[in-house]
C-alpha cells in the first residue's frame, strides 16, 4: 500500500512539473520576443483596450500589416490539425504603436480567455495533417483575441472544448467608419468550424462582447449595446444546436 501511494505521489509530481515546464517555456518565448519589452500593469487591463486610438489596423487593404507565421507557438490539436498564429512583425508594430512596449489588450481589446497567444495575432492558419490542406480563419487581418480559450489539455495533447469549433473573440470590422479597426470598434465572438472551414459570428447583432464564460453545453457572454456601453445584457449560445438567445437585457449600473 505504501509503495502504491509513493507511486501515485511520484506520478502526480511528474504531471505538476510538466505543467510548470510548459508554462515556463511559453513565458520564456514571449519574454524573448522583441515586442514584449515590458509586461507591466497587465492586472489593470480592461475590455476596451488602450486609450490611444492610433492602435489600429487599416481597412484599405486585406493585409495592411507585414506579418509572419509564428511556428514557435503553433499547436497540434487532436493529432489532426496544426494551428499557426499569424502575427505582426516587430517593426510593423513599432510603426503603428510608436513603441514595442504594449500589452495584450492594446492589440485586440480583449482580456478574457487568457493572455498567452493573443498579444498581436492577425489571423490563424489551420493545417489539416490528414488531407494536406490548409485554410485561413478570417479573410483579412483582424485584431484577434485569445483563441486559445478554444482548447483544453496540455502540450502533450490538446483538444477542442466544443467538437470541431475554434472560439474566436475579435475586432473584425470598422463599425464607426474611420478607416481603421481600433478599440472604438466592437468585439464580436466567432466560431470557426475546423472541418467545414466556415467562420460564423455567434454574438448577438448590435452588441459588443465584454466577457465570455465557457460551460459544457453553452457559451455565456456579457454584452453591451454598441450604441450604449452603459447598459449590459447576458447572452447564451449553444454550439451543438447553433442557437442563441438573450437571457437578461437592459441592465444598468
């Protein structure tokens, strides 16, 4: 019995150490990036992002920012799909921001879903290992938030929370028609069907998404009307049914 307990403790310790090693490895890759000179004040990030409206993606072309495939942060999902983030190059960020010092919410304006992998992502490339095919999630560069909220597991085996679906918070449209995608444009939530290669907006029309919670059978969003951020509503979406509804609306401080 004592020997079995000792084996159980050793196994648990190995799992814990593996988790810490993976987290440390990801942190070191980010810290080595020239983009992340300082990571100060992350605890103060809010969903509206930075106050400087020049943090933007021009809308006069589909790919206005020079980008690269970040193979260091690629993720193998279910042994079938390799997901590679498409990210802005450091010199391009400096042109837009005037500095290489910024936080995750400066780029996408979203702080829900975790930090890693969402600092300056423009798009995702999904490679199908069984068919040798590959597809882009969006048809243009966008301010993509933490797409890793789609995943469960560790480096030894990631899988999707909801079958065949990537969860994508992003600013994708120049709603206020100023020629840029900025913090002044709303965050919407999308699902990407990894088999059908289809991206679908699932957040309610006319609402900005401020928070997302993932339940086993549904996605719960706290949303605000795009024309009145002083009001809030709660919206639920069921991925398996492809249906959503407002649960509560018109809440005020």
